[in-house]
C-alpha cells in the first residue's frame, strides 16, 4: 500500500493528472493506486505542478511546496485531505479551484509575492480557520473563499484592489471585515451573505468614509464602521465563588482563580481595589497578570464569605478602545 511518495531530485515538472484519482466508467473501481498516498515529498528542483496533478487523492494529508515551484495548475489539490499548506511567493497565482473541497484544510499561509487568488481556489474548505494573505495580493477572485464556514476572521492586505463576486459567500462565521483603503472594487455579494440574497445577521463593514467599502455597506444595508474611529470593547467577565479551607489557610498561602475573561483585545491587567474588598482579607491578597489571586497565610482565618474587588483593564489596539471594568468576586472560607 502506497503511503509515502518521495519524488526523485532532478524532476522539473509534475505532469497534469499524474497522480489523480480516477474511476472506471463501467465498474466504478479505482484505476489509480496513488489515491492511497498520504504524504508526498517534492524535491526543490520542481518548478511546475500540472493541472489536476493530485486531484481527489482523498488520503493525501501532507505535502511540501518548495520555493522552486513557480506555477501550480488548476485543481491540482482539489478534494485532498490536507490539513495545512504553505505556498511560496514564487507562485504568483492561486489558480482555479486549487484547494476546493479540501474539507480538512485548517491553516493556509500564502507567502509574499502571490498576487491573485482565482475562482473557487479555497471554496468549500469547511474546516478553514486561518488564512494568512500576503502584502503582495491584488485580487481575490469569484467564490475564492466561499463556504468556508469556520473562517471567523480575515485580514485583508493594503495591497488589495479587487474583491470579486461571491468571494466570501457562505462564510457564515465571518461577521465583520476591514476593507483597506486601496480596494477599488467590491463586487456583488462579495461579503456578508450566507447564500445568494440571504444576509449574515449583524454583518459589519469597516473602512474609510467615501470609499467603495462605504458604498458597498450602504448598497447592501450593512452597518458601516469608520476605520478612523475606535470601537468599544465588549469584554465578558464572569466569576465563581471559590472555597478555601480555614485549616489550610492558617498553615500556608492559597491560590484561587475566580475570574473568566472573554473577548479581551490587547494586554489585560488585573488590579485589586481596596474599596469594595473585605477589610479583614485585604492585607492578605495579591494578584498576578493571569488573574490568579494569592491569599497569604492567615493565622487567625475566620470562616465566612468575603468580597474581593478586581479592576480589569484591556489595553485595546488601533481598532478597539481601552477597556476598564471592576468586578466583585467572592471567596468562601469554611
């Protein structure tokens, strides 16, 4: 059984359809045993990978693309089992349906030098969580990242000029995009749609006033956010009552972590505040940058429920304002 395929050094081209899965038209039996391969090692002498070269190799999980490669043909990795992939910058274009239907592809890095992502290049990559786009990218083609349902964030580079029709349609987890100032074209239903004519609820466009981003938001009745104005953070802070046994506290310090913080942007700082904290407990408390509270050794610890007041501050970034909120938590000594 073929599991790992190592191509010989000196090979310049991987021909079209050479490892592609195919079926006999009558019986439906597999005619190409290469559909069993899981790993392919490409030597750094290879310059081109042909159309449909590894098409529908459903078990192919690992492959390297060396920097020697300058062109990868249409549908070359369509329907494979790849989990992650890095494409070198010598490849100028991510061609037609190159990684379409790669259902397990989670992480993609496109290196600087790549200028285009063509029609359906990553369509139906249903596990895709992260794609790093290069600063050289000029255009994102029709349906290029359509139906990438787990994609929740996309950082578009300043070099980008065009986003074609349906580019991100069906990306139901993508609730906001930031449009760079050089984008001159956003085509029909490029962002913010579950399906044709069906919008993603509360979808937002962030960009520059007077730009195509503003026009696209207005034309599609999406909320528009001015990129020059910082948004408020919406940090979620929850707490639980923590219990310490008095006998243990009398003998040594105890550590508790009563806070859970979600959606914080920037560095988070935690500060104990005297006002609102039980007086008897105050002098025994310390807190670190992970919100872990140390209750120092207390020789005369008494049973009861005590309050601790904590100030949470998130520094924010260029997009979000600094956030500050105080939260009272409880510790029970029994």
